[in-house]
């Protein structure tokens, strides 16, 4: 783990053009899905992030070959994939590691996975994944910090998810693609990452219907083939730059992004007074002299994304009026509020809600990223704060933003990465 930090001097208006990297969450599930075929897969527009490198190490440990070509193309060959155990020292770094469980059960009929780690933003129970695998015929044991699963043969079944979990929907889809018979997932997640994974699996030869709806049907096939595939741009990175424009009264043109992926964020930014211009594959965000307070409530897709809540809170800190932010997805996702208060924000926490009364200015302070999106919120606050903010534990940001300081610098921000 590195000891780097960002040093940010606030007050600069951001303007210019930024290109969005490939979607981190789509990348991780699609990397796991390459284990479903014995043939080589070529993945393009891959963001070189620490989470992506961690997933690469996980599937190497399982016996697959993972090679980079340049900075954004991955070759994955799972022909000799034979190990069914994902070790603790890798899985503890990233909760998305559990996504290899479905492919392990489908290809090897067994899996042993350490209980996953990642950001400290909530319990992230894996029960939804396990109940789905049990419905497909797997026997599950949880002991000594490991999940053990085994099935002589996976068979399709009807699965109802108590919550539309993104990870559980992905994991069950992958396992069901090679199961015998038909699997029906009700109350499935509808996120763009689900649709993207489904398109990847279909290109491999899977039979899937209902992507983007709350009922997904998968008819299992005997084999899947290797494919070449380009990952969609990252909607959360795009949303973060939209807020960077809004908070600095800037004018940022965001390339390579489908505005349809960000409808709830666009609606709330427009409510706050930000001018949004949209095209087929771009968004231009123009910040007003003063943003207005707005209320938000996080919900599963297509609701307001929990991954944009911390960044929006940073914006609300300098808005005119009082905003109420309600978090319904993760119980610990207000950790960043304490550091925003250190910078002069007026935030009161009441259960699952944060009441944010806008202040005229934020002031620089030493702050610390406690998770990925909370770290992004602190960068945004630093961009507008008076003075120089030092943000430590930026390894959290490297998990989900590719060269964020270089992209911000190109837009006019005064931000440096230095070694402590």
C-alpha cells in the first residue's frame, strides 16, 4: 500500500474536455466471466486500476493467463483454469472478487472463496449470491472465513432476490449460463453493468432475455466461446466530473459517455441550477454562480446511484439552502461527512439521512479518504476550498479513478500527487 497523497489548492475554475475511462464495475464482472470459456478473450477500453489489477491476480491464481497490451487491452486465456480456491490475501482487498464464484461452480463444479473485503461502507452480505447458487443445486458451507460451494451439476431454477443486488444478479447469471435448463431471476438488478455483462455473455453464445428488466431468463448452454469486447465508459467517473464542473462554476465537456446512463444525476444537477447539454455520446456541464440546494435519495438503478451520493454531498455543502440526503443502499456511507465538516461544512447526520446546510465557503484542511467515493467527494471539496487541502489514503481513489489528478490538471485544477 502506498503512502501517497493529493495536495489540492482550491479556487480554480475547471474548463475543457475530458475523456472517460472504461467502466470499472463492468470490467470486473466481465473479467470474471472470461473464466466461463476455454477460449481466449480480448477486452478493450479496460481502465488500469488497482481493483482491475487485483481481479487479474485473482484469476491468475485460479490458473488463467492474464496479459496487458498497452494501457487498456487485456488478453485472458482460461484454457488451463483449474484451481477452485480464491485466497484471502487477494479477496480481502476487493469485495468484487466474489464474482469468480459463479464461473468456478459452472466450470469446475466447486468453489472456495474467502469472504470478501473492499470499502468500509456497509455489511455487503453475500447471502443473495449463496441463496441463488443453492437454488441452482450447489451445497454451501461457510466456515473459518471461507465460503465453500460444490455441485455435481448446476441445474436451472427460479430465484427471487429479496433485494436487487448487482453482484448477486451478475454471479447467478454467469453460473446459470452453463447450467442445465432454464434459470429465472426475479427482482434482478437493472444496472447498466448487468446489461453490459449480459451482452458479453450473449456474444460468447449464452441465451439470455430480459436484460434491463427485473426478470432475467437464462437458458443454459454446454459451452461458451472466446470473444473480443469493448467495455462501456464509466458512468460514475462521468458523474464525478459533472459535479467538478458544477462545484467550480466550470464548463466541462465530457466525451464518450451515454447521457442515458446518468439520468437521475442529470435531473438533480439541473434542479441545482447546472446547465446540462446532451448529445448521443457526450455531456456538457456548465456550473452556475451559485448552486441551489436539492434533496436526493439513493435507490437501486434506475434511481439515484449510491456511488454518486458522496460527491453530491460535497456539492450541497456550498449550495444555497438546505439539502436532505437519504441513503437507502449502504448503512455506513456517510463516513466522509466528518472530513467535510473539518473543511467547514454544516452537516448533521440523523439515521439514514444527512441534513446539509450550505455555507458560503469551505476551508482547506488535512483530510483522509475512508473509501473510494468518499475520497472523490473530498477532492471535489478541495477544488473549491480556500487554501491548500492535503488528502491522504488516496489508494482508495486509485481503485476506481484512472489518473484522476492528471485529468483534473488538464481542466485547470491545482492538484499534485506527492509521496508522504
